C-alpha cells in the first residue's frame, strides 16, 4: 500500500488502473470503514482510501479538536483490508490559499442534520465533490449510518453529472446494537452502556411497525421513550421518506426512522428502515 499526499501523484497512480473504488473516510477506522474497504477490494482493480479530517464539515470547534486521529493505526488496518492507496492529503492540498468555492445542496440538506449542524452538509458536499474530482473513481463507497449524507451525496452527484456510482453498505453494529462510529471511543463506560438505547428504540419502533403500527408520531415516541429510560434526550427522531427525507405521517411503505442524540458530550446518529 502506498501513502500519497498530493493530487498529481494520486492521478498518476489511478491513470489506466481499471475499475477504481474510492472509500471516503475521516479516519479512526472501525469495522464499518473496513467493510467499505473490503467491498471495494472485492469489486475494484484499484482501491483508494481517502483519509482527511475535513475541517469545514464540523460546526463545533470542540468536535473537530476532539475527533480521534491515528494515521499509523488506520494505515495498518487499511493495508490489511487490501487498500492499494491511502490518499491522506494535508489541509492545504484540499483547501489551498484563495479557496473560494463551495457546493451547497438545498432541500434535502436543510433538514435534520442540516438544521442542527449549520454548514455541515456544505462542508461534506464540497469535500466529496473535491475528492471525486481528484481521484476520478468509478465507484465510491458510503455507510448507511449517515443516511442523510448518502442522500445529499446522491443528489449532488446526479445534479453535477459526476460520473461515479455511489454504493451504500449496511450499518455495522456492536453486539448490543450500537452503530459503529469513530465518536464511540469518546463515550465513558456508563455512556457507552446507555448509548445502546438508540438501537433498542429503533428496533422497538421497527417491531411495532411490523406488528401493524403505522402512525409516525407513535413510532417516534416509542424511540424517544426508550432513550428517556436512559436519560437521553433526542435532538430529533424523524420518520421519513428514505429518498426525499420528507416527513411521513403514516408508514405505508419502507420508511426511515432517523435520530440524533447526545450521550454525555458525544453526539450520535443512527437510523433504521421500518416496513409496515
Ligand atoms: O462520512 C465521513 O466520514 C465524511 O463525512 C466524509 C464523507 C469522508 C467527508 O469528509
């Protein structure tokens, strides 16, 4: 595996390499990231892992400052999973002096995470547009945990005619159901135990929907009640159309329940598809 830090070198490496798979990450790898790298390895000739803690998508300085970073560990894990190139550019490669262009997706990026984290999706869309242009991959792999990010990226790729396929892999969970996230390492032992309520709540709503409950308000309150039992207050619990992210009042077809909640100092997101 090569570690590359500049755009010219990554373009030269990708040129003529066949089917190129890109795995966008901010590092601090867990099984969720590794599942994306393995999927890319299975279906691509060249696997490029993007490793860049993108400052423009953090709306809280403390979240950026505390974001876990360990390039040496990440590089070892990426190599084990068959990565060919770890592309880890410095900030001034991505945002050189005079940088003045942003990509902002309206509508779908304005609700939920967009409403609670102003500027977040402009930061994400801009850096994803940049990495897709820099690498020129055929496929880019994303995890379903950040469901709204996936919807925003799909919208941007369609609107800007970026020639890439977006492949989405299922959420990878801990044995107690907590969705894997780089931020989980910041939970204390007690917060980590309580955080399993996010998945319990979503699973309870999924079971209620499968048993015939269609009312979105009732399903959202099933999730919120489970969180309250662990003294966790949700920032939002939303019952949505999975493609448009418009709220739905009744579950008539596969529907997404998405939530965000702070457990101690750590803000976590999760989601689950429910079917009537
Ligand atoms: O999902 C992430 O890790 C980030 O939002 C991404 C897509 C790598 C952009 O910085």
